């Protein structure tokens, strides 16, 4: 998992935002670990290939307070997901792209 980082300040920048024109911002790897900041359980079948219920969460990564990434929680019963739950990144292969999802971090 890579997130944009300002090399001068060391600050992670996500979601991507405007930075000074002379800023040295590059995608760098992160640990891929963090915790569930907040979440919701979706019960509405928006797409026939996505079984319900599923969890949509905002994950706060360990690298920086406030560095949050929206993602699905997988490999976990929806009733076990809770705020503060430790998670780690996994990737779903969707052909040309790999989508980051998060699973419980044992």
C-alpha cells in the first residue's frame, strides 16, 4: 500500500490534496496496519456480485494521526467489527487493479 508523502515535511497526504508547486510529494509504502476509526454495515444489494451485508470502514493508518483511508473490512463477521479494531491491509485482485481492503490483525 502506497500513500503520498511530502518528503520535506514527512507528512502523509491522503486523500490527495493541493500542495505547494515546489513540494516534493511521492508515493511511499506504509505499514498497512491501523485501526477502524468508524464504520457502517451495508444491507442494501447495490450490485448483484457483492453479497450483503458488508462493512465499509474508515481506517486510520498507524503512520500518522488523521491519516484515514475508506475501505471494506473482509474475513470477519460483520457483528465482530468495532471501532478501535486493529486491522491490516489485504488486496482484492480485480484484473487490472488491486483494491485495498482490510482484515483483522491477529
